[in-house]
């Protein structure tokens, strides 16, 4: 590639000085997380982990990822509206995966009662890696699409300034000027604000549904502050609060502590551990309400790995997006090989192939949040255990993407400064708002680059593996 940081990486003393400046810049810019020791207190904070240098990203692949995001927004929305597609696609999964089954039961109950919600807000993030596996030419390949609680749009809005400062300290002024501005938190807030406006009650609030442990609060505050700047009231509640204080009136308007809720923005609710019986009841209450859910439960189901695998089947995209041949071609160009493990001849063949050559594949359960995928020997052991059981249908297989590593420094609190071989993952945030059948907003809202050392196969920033980064386009 035309640019590398080779010369910079040879000057260890300059890098050590730059790292000191980088940490101070991160604190100054608000690239912050609460500490593990005090996860619910903001009087002890530290910087969120990040790379010392921005990572080189091929500009053609970066532009391709942006160009396809509106197509993915339309696709996610179409899936969420197709009861038949979700029913057929998840039929085998819900027999063996209790979490997906419970989500699906709520989805069906809400449809049977009749949807109270008429405005729909999607905030998703489509994640990619740059695959050099075929002929060493990098290709954009989708890892997954996150349709619930897609995070780090706030902190990544503040990371560009940090990397700009580092490059200037290293004498790279021209390179610093080429870093792209990036503000997903503003784009996400625009979507929430539009949904709030269309809901049509100026006194109603936006509710962030948040976890019990809130280390990543500043990421959420970035979006929250954008809403306060538009004079939209924001409250933060947990499932427990919804269970204890939430209610619906006859028009299915949602109230909490006497306040009408226009928009529920989920930053919680994507893992089985987020739920006990009370929390499931709270989720059902929210889904039955008129409030705009981001996401509603159908859109959460649209993000399952089984749906991702089904989308790669011939004819599926054509059924979901009729008459949109160009969009379908753009979407399909990003797909890696995806394979069903459903019971039957094809599933048997794929199980055998993965056991024989486990390093060729990734085994993916129906989970969000990072750190759930299985690789190598662990993949082989799990498949050997469940190969003859319907339990295997809770997973899909995907071709393992092989990106080209690059040297960088990963800055973490209380960790020594050392060079690492790293790989990166690019996420594009998408926002759409639909009222009835009319799409009133559909846009790409910014990007997130995360980088990790190659010895880590899986896991994001919140999982403590990847760190925040900024793309340097070449």
C-alpha cells in the first residue's frame, strides 16, 4: 500500500513520547470509560483503549462499505416486516435456542394483538473485515450486522482528534489533515430525534434502556447530549424500572414514573444473561406499547446469525427486495461463505467439512455482544459433540476471513507499551426511520474502526479485546 508507518515505528523514543500525548488527548477529548472496579461511578474513570496510530484502510473498500449501508438498512427493515420469512428462517433455531425462542414468542404475541407502533427506528452497524484470502487482493467481507445496541458511535466520534494530535506530534501534519471527520453520535441522535418528532407528543421523553453495569456510559452520553441539544428530554432506565414502574394506558401509550415515553432506545437486552422472568415481562410490556422501539423485537430477530446465513441463499434477497437488482448486487458482493447446519444431508456435509478443517471456518451462535464465536480446536470439539443432535441448528458456519496484519501499538490503561501484529474490523452505522409504509430517513451515519492483536480470534472493545481506531485511507 502507498502509505505505511514503517519509518515512524522504527523511532521508539518518539513513539513513547507520542503515547504520553495520546493518553492525555484521549482524556481531554472524552474518550472515556468507567473502570472495572467502579463500573457504576463516574468519579473514577480512565481512557477507553485505542491504537496509538491510525490504521491503513483501502479507500475503495471503505467507500464500498458506505455505499451499501442504505441497502442494508432497507434489507433489515424488509426482514422485520416479513412474518413469514422470520417464521420459516428461525423455525429450526427456536426449537433448540431458548433465547431466540423467547424473543420470537413475544414477536408473535405482539403481531396477534396488533402492532400499536406505527413509527419504526432502526440503528444498526454492519461490520466488515478486509479478506486477503483469495489472491492477496483485499476484499470487503461482512462479519455480521448488529441490529440492537450497536455501540461506540459516541466514543469513535472523539477518536479522530486524538489520532490527529498523535500524527502531528510525530511530524506527520499532512497525514493528520487527511483523517476523515466522523460523528456517528450526531447521526444516531438525528434518527432518534426524527422518530420522537413523528411520535407526535412534544412532552414525551426518549428512554435509554440501560444495563445494570454501565462501564460504557460515556459512549451513550455522547448520543444523549445530542438529544438534549435539540431540547429532547432523555431518561435512563433499566428493565427492573420498567417492570416496577411501567404501564400502558388504553391507547397503549407507555408511561414510566408518570412520563410518556416516545422512543425506547435499547442499550441492553441482546444477551440471555440480560433477562430473568421480570425482565422478560418488562420486554413484553415495552413491545406491546405504542412507543417507537429501537429496535422493535422483529428487527432484533432480523440480526440473528441464522437470518444472516439464510440471506446468502439463492433468491432470498430477490424475495425481500423485489425490483432492486443493483442494491442486491451491492449487498451480495459483501457476503462471505455462510452455511446452514440444519439437520439433513447439506448440514451433515458442512459439519464433516468443519471437523476435518476447522481453521477454514467460524462457528457462530445466535448472539450479539462479541466473544461468542468458536474457532479452531474449540470449534471442532463442539461440532463433534453436537454433530448428531438438533442442537447444532443453534449455530451457523461461516468461512473464516483472513485479513493482512499490520504493526500498531494498543494503548490500554496499566499496560506496557509494545508493538503488536494487528487486524482491524470496520463498522458502518446505519439509521432509518419508517412511518407506516413510508421510509422517511435512510442514511449511513458514520463509521467505527476497531483493531485487535492477531492472537485474539473474537471479541470487541466492550469485551476487552479490541480497541478504538481511526481509518487512514490510502
